[in-house]
C-alpha cells in the first residue's frame, strides 16, 4: 500500500484526542504536579503497547505509515468512538469499514415506525442532514424541510449559509449546534460510495470561514440523543428531547421530538398540534 498518510491531519487529531482525555478516563491516577492537558504521550504509548518515540513521531508529523494493527491499538488507547476510529483509519491511508450506502429511498423499517407517529413531531433524514419525509407536527415545529434543492437540501449547509436556519435555535446554542453538525458531517465524509459528502464539505469550505475553523478541530461523531430548545415563531422556545433511530448502515435516521409530560415544552407541543403549521413563518 502506498504511503498516503495525511500527517498534518493525523498529528492534529491525535493531539486533540489525547488532550481531551483525563487519566481517570483510562484508569490512570492523576498524579501530582501534572502540567500536560489530558494524557501524556508516554501514557498513550503505553496504553497502545508501542514505544513513546514511535507515538511522538506521529504527533510530530514524521515517521512511517502506521499499520492497521497499530491504528487499532491507538484507537483503543484513545478511547475513540467508532466514527473517530474510522476517521483515524482514513487519514493514515487505510480503508475504514464501509458502513454507509446512501439512498434517498426511505428504509422500509424506519418508514413503518414513522407511519405510526402521528401525535409527535417526527422526520426521517439522511446522514447528510437531508430531510426525506416529515410529518405535519415536525413541519409545524421546524418548518418545511423537504422543499429545498441542491446543496441547500442539507441542514448542515443551510446552517452555515442561511440565517433563517439559525433562528430556529437560541443564539446561546449556535456554537454548540455548529460543532455537533460539523462533527456529524466529518463522521460520514469519505464513508459512502458517492461523492456527495465530499462535495458538501468542499461547498461549505468555499463559503464559510466558520465551517473551516470548526472542521479543522477534527471533532468526529454523531449524537444519538440530544436535548435542545427550538424557537417556534408563535410559541417561542420549546424544550424537547430528540431521539434518533438509525438504519443498520446509519445512512438514514428517524428523529422523534418529545417533551416530558407536564413540562412547559410538553404543553407547547400540545398547543402546536392544535395550531398546526398554518401560522408557521420561516
């Protein structure tokens, strides 16, 4: 195999993931007079069963291409998620397991569940944030997400290019939303058999400095649950829990928005179901 390691990306990714871990996360004592942020290089090397010099060279943008076995050891040492592990394989010039086959045809299993959700906001989206179907309550909650075309089909693209998309969330949550959307896009980029993920990254990089800055942090991962506040134009902020049900290949997911019974968010969702989407203004 040719040595096509992206050494800059590898060094940055390893350093950031190492600094994000605390000794207690990997069963190590904190110790006294600890200056380093997160784990030390020698601690990661020990956990990965490799020499400190070898690991240090990876963070210093030098050294040979790591083997697949070495990458797997580093991934375990750094407690990487499956998304992060696949990303590590790719930037070291190895093929990550193919988990995604993207299609706009809604998976039958998800559709059967979706069809039974007529009393709560629900929608099915692709791994690129393209809404494939949404019920009337989801439309009432967040507006029509199906009518877009081109790059704007992706909610990630709209987040960084369309101010109206951000008005759906309180300003205090904008930075967090930016980070989790970029992390999710990085998790799927390069995994599919088509070029839509790579094309979306290129399109965003060309129009958004904010996207580029967050992309370069190398944060990777798809959140499977989330608690958020959605700003409805008539009812104001509505606190909801967002649960996700994925297909086996994670190419599509069903999003269901609920609120704790008796909470203000629950009462607003009940009122919204009466109002419908006739008064919704994007």
